[in-house]
C-alpha cells in the first residue's frame, strides 16, 4: 500500500462516489478504480460495496479509513514541524469567516497576526457557513469559522466560542439600550433577517416560533452592513449575534438588547479537513481569533450585565 493509494481511498470514502473522488483527486475514474482494486487485492479484503447512490465502506474500509486518516495527519504534521525548525513562520493561509466574525474578531486578529508574522501570505473569504464548509471540503480553504457544527466525513469541527443572539433596533424603537428582553413580551416587530442560506436564520426562526413573537413585516437581506445601516435609520429590528454589533454597543448607534428568554447561544466552530492539520501559521491565526471572540463576549457581558 503506497501513500497515493491511501489518499485516493480516503477521497472515495469521504465523497461516497468514485466520480466525485476522481474530480477531487484530479484523476480519471477508471484509473481510480484500478488503484482501489489493486489495494483490495493487496489487503485481501473488499473496501467498498456499490449501490445506486455510490459506494458504502465495508467494515474493513471503515477500519482502514480511521487508521489511514491518522497516517495522513501524522505525515502532514511531521512535515509542518520539520519546516518550522527554521524558526520563521512563513507560508500561505486561505481562510473564511461568516460575516459576524469578519466584522468583529477578524480585523483585530489580523492586526495582531500581521504585526507578528509579516511574511505569511493571507487569502480571506467571507460567506455564509454552508459555502465556507463546502470550500473547506474541496480543499479551497485551509479552515473556516462558521456558526454550525457540520457533520461531514473528513471534516473536523471544533468549538471556538459561544456568544449570544441579541435584539438590535434603531433609535426610533423606544427600547432602552442593554435592557433585558423576553421575545414574548415585545410588541409586534418589523424584522430584517438573513436568508435561509445562513445557519443562523434557522435558529432565529426557531426562537421566533418558541417565543410566539409576532412579526408584522419582514425583509430578507444577506448583507450584514446593509441590514445594520437600514435599521439605524428606521424603526425596524433584527436578531443577530453579539459579534455583529459589538462595535455599535460602545457608540450608541444601535439599540442592543440581551435576550433572556428564550436563551439562544450562537456557537462559532472552526472547520478544517481532518486529514490536514493546521500549519503553524494557521494555528496562530486561529489562536488570535479565539482570543478576540472571547474578548468580545467579555466586553458584552460588562456592557449588558450578563453573567
């Protein structure tokens, strides 16, 4: 069994299809099939069973996947460790974040990171979580910070921070800044909400249903800056993560209220390919992001009197 066979086996396992795995590995499907047949002959076991939807791993395939993933991780981690013996943090990072993180924690983390590691090349993307996770799965991003723990073969999700969902309104709302509210006790609201492509929208809909909140009118908008700017000049409101509006909490440009019932935690997850450990540079950037997300929540608790 050679390294390339193992990589191709893992691609088939995670994609559940020879054709998708061939596209991912940038090779032909017949060539991939030959490699797996040779691997099965060498090991003396069947690794996959075929069905209408694609392929399913056998017991032997599941065991090889678990061991193979550890092998690929160990090789990649060794390569990273040896390269870093030179003492310089270099290389390139391709990362993605959801809008609330791009608006808050990311700029502060980037300022610290670029000052400490000026020789690292950065490529950044902002999108909703589903798109970012797809790009991580395809190998287009090294990691992403999203608001949902994805369940996907080959993707590792680690909790980075837990924030809160808040009610955000303009000065015309009549609400008092940082006053704790129960959604059920609120008057009829006009809401600007993200579309259903965002994971946070599903949580918002659930909270509205649980609280039996009456919504008089709704605008859907995937532009966070547009949403907040419109709310600032109108009588409309939104429900969003505290990270989205922490900058406005100090200026008073928006009225921000903690939601005490029903409580709605917003969880931020780091997602990456399980077979590809983070480089030293990427790990340092993630560390800065974790610290900045924690600082935002600490500041919010001070402002709102939350425990």
